[in-house]
């Protein structure tokens, strides 16, 4: 599963969650595709929140940046679990097509 601690101040390459998966195991392929979509959404949402004034949902104190990263990660995971933007479906199809092509 995707590690939320990686996202507090840096963006993660979405392809990193696809490395080392067993494309013959359909549940792990689906989980990897959803993780890919979560990382992608996390990167997009972090970009959207860059440059906003301090305060708001996560406050403006010492840990505001960490809370912002954690909140954005939760947004990304919630969007993915609610059906996402269709990216996980496309990634899953491609991974399964790679499996078929390797036979």
C-alpha cells in the first residue's frame, strides 16, 4: 500500500507503486492500479494546494505542512475508493494486457 509519510512535502513518482507487482495475481494488480491512481491524485492535489495562504483546514502552526500533506493524501485515497477518475481501471487493463502478451 502507498505510504502517506512519503507525501508530506515531496511528490512521488506514480510508477514506483507498480514496480515489483505480480501481474498474474488479479487482486494485487487491482490494488497496484488503485495505488497508482492515489499517488497520481496526491501529486495533482499537492500542486493545487501549492501557494495557498496558511490557515484554513490544517491551520498555520508548526505542523501545518505535515497536516496538509496528510489531508491531501486522505483526499486522494478517498477519491480513489469512491471510484476515482478512471485511471485505476485503465492501468489495470494495461497490466492485464501485458500479462496476456507475455504468454
